[in-house]
C-alpha cells in the first residue's frame, strides 16, 4: 500500500493494513494535501475504509513506513476508539520493527466512558 501513497510534499509514504475479525485484510495509504491539516494518515484511511465497507471488529493493524515510524496522536486516538486494544505491527522497508498494543500507545485515552 505504501506504493499507492500520495505524499508529494513530505515524501513520507505510509501504507497500512487492518485484519478484520473474520480474516479479511483491507489496505490503505496516506494522502497528502498542500494544506497539511487536510492530509489523512494511512491508519485512518484504512480504518475509515473498513468501517465504510461494513466491518466493525478488528484483530490487528500493520503500518509500513520507510523508517518504522509510529502512528501520530490523532491516529492513536482513532485506533483506540474503533479497535480497542489490538496488536499493531510497525514495519520499515526491511520488515517488522516492533509489535505494540494500541493501549500502550495511548495511556488514559479519551473515549466514550468520559462522555457519561
């Protein structure tokens, strides 16, 4: 999915894939816009795509970058809210760099329990 990335400004291509509970794999990539605030990260693209295709339960997320970069804060929040505590596999151009749990990436998250 990294090869499909649109990153003409940063040249930082990111691909992501989510595994659904029933074993389907859905991919996505980052899409940059010149107004950076409108850019969408690969992690959010793949999750929003999965939701729009009718999936709502996930096993694991893989993120691939050139250098093994971690999800940004916004993506960590979205991952937590849509997936709960799932495994995230971070990869660079050579393969797996590390495996983390989403709960470890966002301690004390803001979620629906805070809205009660």
